[in-house]
């Protein structure tokens, strides 16, 4: 089996060269270009012959420019318990990332739609995991609710595919598109909660807290009214 060019010889220098090509590609994408290997090489100050050793074709180059992150959660430290509040925080971060990465994500989406593209890069499930993480308290409070399926439903109404449709087809500004996606996420969650009432244990817990916000059980407190 052939060893990739960058994994032989001076690997550290080759890694820097490869990254320079990827960074140049991302800059060109951000400028609205559809860079070829030759154009990325010129922007990076690297010879065309060298660039083709790393990326024999444009598809491989654009695939390498797809944004990557090792974040397993978009929630802040010490997040709230309420699923709605958690979803709001995740959707705020997710839509911001979608805008920040829009040029690369658009390129990846185009590649994913090409005939014979195979497994699309956008099916990694990264965003679904972030949304599922936001909704995780529902597994305790709403045991009859399929949290994974709910996360998939919310993802289907958000992300780069929705941004492209809302801006390119519906003609919304990016700000309007973001607000629409976040509103859709809230609506999908609200509909799911309406269709799947909370479990009995969660209802008892909520009822107890409503009856006594300070945590005492009903009947534990004595009347403090003065006697006649």
C-alpha cells in the first residue's frame, strides 16, 4: 500500500507545507473563489508541482479545507439544567460557527452533492451530537421522548443547508436566517414536549417545587398567623 507523500521524509516541513495550502484555500474560499490546486499554490507561495504532490485534484484540496473541531459540546461551563435554555446556548454557538465557516461548508456541501461523491462530509453527525448534548436532561424528565431523533429533527432545520436555502432561495439576510433557524429549533422542541408529557417522577418533582419553592414539603410548615 502506497504511503502518502507527506508521511515520508521531512514530515514536519511537509506538514507545514500542507497546512499552508489548506490555509490559502480557506482564504480564497472566504473571498468567494472556487480555488484550484494551482490557485491555492500561488496564494501560498508554493510551486504547482509541489502542491500536486499533496493534493492531486481540487476535490481533495477542498475536502482538506473542511473545518474541523474537536469540541464535544457547545455548552459553556456550568450550563443550566433547563433543556430550552441549553438549546438556546447551543444554537447560538452553532449558528455562529456556521457563519464563520460558511465558505468552507458551502464548498463541502457542493462536493457532497456531486455524482459519485460517496459519504458526504457533512454527515459526520458533529452538530447532532452538540444538540443531543443540549437536550440530554430530557432523558430523565421525558423518558418516552427519543432525544436522538429530536436532535436530528432540529439539525435538519439548521446548519449550512438551511442557511443556503434561507439566504440564496428565500432571500433573507444572514441575520434573518440565523433568527429563523433558532426559532425553528425552539418550535421543534416545543412541539416535541407537547407530544411527550414529562414522566411521573419529573411531574412530582416539579409539583413539589411549585408548591414550596424553598424545598419544604406541603404540610411541613405551620401557620405563623397569630392566634386570636
